[in-house]
C-alpha cells in the first residue's frame, strides 16, 4: 500500500495529540465555620472555640501552622486530616485583660494548593460583673528603700458580691481588702463597694514590678478577679559604669584614668554627697569630685608604679544616701 499523502508526519501528529490532564491527588480544605461567637462572657473567663475542618480532596491535608493574634492561643489542632475525614482546631481566648466586644483571629496554614491559608475568628462581648475604679491595674513607683501605695475601688450590681480574699503576686507586694468608706465610694456605683490597697515593701528589689493581684469576689458570675500590677523600683543612685576594666596597657608617666559617674535620684536627700572613695589595688587611686549637688564623679587612675601583671579588686565608695551608704565598683586590668 502506498503512503497516505493526506496524513501528517508522525512528529506533527504527536504535537497535535491532546495533553493528558494532571491527575495527581491533592487535598481540599473546607472550613465549616469561619466565626464562633461566644456571646456575653464574664471578664476573666477563658473562651474555648472549636473549628471543624473537612478534607474533601484525595490526599492527606496537612495543617502546617496556626498563628493566633494577641490574646489568643491555639493549644491543640489536628496536623493531618485524611481524605473524607474531619479535623479540628481549638482556640482559647483569655478575657482577663479585655472588656466589651472583642474579635480575635488565627491564621491557619495548610498544604491545600488552592487554599494555602484561611483565617478564623472568635467573637465575644466581655462583661465585667465586678467593676474597677479608676482603672483595672495598680500603678506603683518607688525609690529603693521607700514604700509605694496604690488603690482600686471595686463595685458590682451582683447581690452576692462580697470579696473575701486578696492575694499579692509576690512577697515584695502586700495587699489588703476592706469595705470602702463613704468618702472613698464612687458615685453612682451602689452602696456595696470595696477597696483593694497594694503596698511595696522597703526591701523590694530594684527593677520592674509586675504580676497580678487576685481577688476572690464572692460573685458567682465572676468569682475571681485579676488586677495587673505595673510599676518600677528605681535605684536611689544611678552608677555608670557599674564596673571598670582598664584592659591591657603599659603605664606611662601620665596616669591612665577612668571615670565613674554617680547621680542622686532621691530629691528628698538634698544633702547628698560622695564622701570617700578607696581602691583595694596598690598603685590604683580613686578621687571624688562633686560636679554639683546631685552628681559626683569618681576618677580612678593607674600610675606607672603599679606592678606588671593582672590586677583585680574594687573601689569602695562611701555616700550619704541612706539606702546605699557604701558602693563597691569592681576593678580589673592587665599591666604589660
């Protein structure tokens, strides 16, 4: 038989053949609900919201990550959902720092090629059955050795509201509970009002104050109340730097010097002075210069008579500050 002249050559025929569609199995995410509304919840309650995810694809669906927004956590979720099966994501929202309508979200990341990420929302109306006046946290600020106090008035329209217990966050903060006097009560908030007072102790360490004061309210709808503590214990003296390192050097005729600045933060101590500074290292001298009434400089110098090798000691500074009558400044270096 002769060749059919009307037929295309084999290479052209292959090019004209239809391409086979990709049949690789893939997962398909279907989110049953993207929003969960918890309705009205008492302040301090943890809202739990469960979201159902279906895999309507033909391959395993993998949840690679869940990224909640501020105030929301995702303690558990199914990382793999088989074809035709369901999985869940549980979101928790702690309402102790919120009030009124809230909307918290979480971003869900998956390996669905058509829907690699979806967002779910938790809605709620946070109602404080126990109100705080003027704000819901204690603000404290003190100098080292001093005592700071802050007060909050509690009120509630609940008939069973009667606080019985208050717990401070640590041993450096004391908390007391008492019925508010007529002079202390907030107008328009009813007759049943209580005062919570927090006080720092004189030995509270320098630095940030934090934590929560916990109140047992007696109100069934909000039995526990957490009141944040915000504040700072500031040192009466600021010392810069806190230590002196001369490093490696070869002494010459002119002494090598370093300066430590001491600032008085206690405005009540108007007679502040740095009275003396002594070095424990032979050949290293310390001199006090009062720049003004609130600032002193300790000038530390090393002369050419210091023995070669490593020196390690401290400068002892005496002051008229009641909380820091003596300061030790670490001192080290290497003489070549």
